[in-house]
């Protein structure tokens, strides 16, 4: 499994557009083959921060998600907004292999 976790800090002037686009992004992602969970929720302590948690069945499903979102409406609306994510590979033995933090969609 691949698990992504982290947050995105949305500047005040872009929050309304991001919030409006988010339901469609969530719906499309949850419908993808191999998406086990996808959750994006407002951080109760930091205004404009959205906590992100994603789990995909395997690397192939995760990469397919990245490719789909690359040219999506979500990508256009959130372009240039830094993401603060880490990606972990959950092996068959259950052992975590931490990935690198990075920018994803």
C-alpha cells in the first residue's frame, strides 16, 4: 500500500476556489481503481490549512492517481500552492518504509 499524509496551506485569496473544487476532486479520486481512502479536511487549528490523508492499494494505483490529477481542474486551481506531504510504502510484512516528503496532488 501507499499512504500519503500531510497538508496544504491555501492562501486567503485562493481559499474559496479551492474549497469549491475540493468535492469534485474527492469524488473523482475515491472513484479511482485502487483508492482505499481519500480524506481532505480543514485543520481546526490553522486557518487555510487542509489535512490530507490518502491510501492506495499499490504503487500502480498511486501513480495512476498522480497522472490523472496532473492535468485536472484541481491541478489548475491549486497550481503553485505548496504541499507538505510524506509518502510511505506499507510492505507485505506490515513494515513501513518511509518515503520522501514532496509535492504531489
